[in-house]
């Protein structure tokens, strides 16, 4: 039976590229995103299953995973890389309420997903858990707070997780993206002038290159994190 990958945050950039790469490798694909119209369109083009959901709803993760399992059975790989154009807040302006939103989406929901899928993977002795996020997790910069602390915590969690589960055949890895992803919602917002940063100084990267790196990380399992571009 074909393996199944679940793409959490199936947007127009990295999520779509990951879905296409895994489909090309013979995986069945499940797609999770907020936009029903976009999700339906992407699922139709890939022959994938669509699961509309808001990943900021941490409490809803168990029922979401249950619904995916009810339709597709076992889950072999998950890739978590949601996107929001509300990315950056100055550290001097960051509030507890705002940081809680970032924590829900970029730390607590991926932890909730892992809690649901990990026992099955460990029992089989195989599986993959992939996280895609911004490089602000490891390179703090002025004006780019908010999402950075949440992603830094997620990095800590994933690296610790991989060290614990790798001996049991399950892989966890993080890809830090140090560029604007071509065709993504963030890229569109930058082109519209909606981001509070000078995007002319940020390199542009093809999401297919990122998806290829994620595939290689999962296949080779010789590193728990990577930064692209290096």
C-alpha cells in the first residue's frame, strides 16, 4: 500500500511544492489549509484529499487527525509549514496576546500533531516529521520578533524530539528558510508592499528546491536541520 504524507499548511509556496514532490515519489497526499477554495483546487490537481482546518485551533488537532485517519488510514509522514502574512512584530511592541497567536500556530499545534501521529510511527519503527519555518528561529533580527521566538521554541522541540526518536526509526527534521519563497503568500505580500521590511535585500528561492531538500533530509536522515539558502 502506498505511504501517506499529510501537508499541514498547504499554501501556494512550500506546501504545494512538498505535496507535489511526495506525490511524484508515490505517496498519497492529504492537504490541510484554511482556504477551502484553494484547497479544493490544489487537491483536485494532485488527486489528493482535502481537509479544511485552521491550524491556530490547537484543541481541534486531535479531531482533525482522526478525520484524516478515517479517510486514509495510516499516516507515514507529516510536513508542517503554515504561512501567515502577519509575520513580524517589533520586540518593543510585542504583547502577550500577540505572542500567544504565534505560539498556537508555530509551536503548540505542531506539538499537538506530533502527539497524535508519533505513537503509530514508533510502533511501526518508521515515519517522518518535517517542519518548515523561517530563519528568524536561529537568526534574531531587530524588527523581526513575534514569530521568531515561537519558531525558536519549535526548533528546540524538534531537535530534542529527533534525538529521542531516531534510534527507534522515526525522523524529525527542521528546514529553516532564509529567503522569500517564490509564489508564496509572503512573496505576494512583499510585492504588494505589505511587509515592514526591505524585501529587495532578501533572496528569492524556488519552493521546489526547498521541497527537494526536505525529501533528501527524510530519505538520508543524516541531519536534523538545514538552512536554505546556506
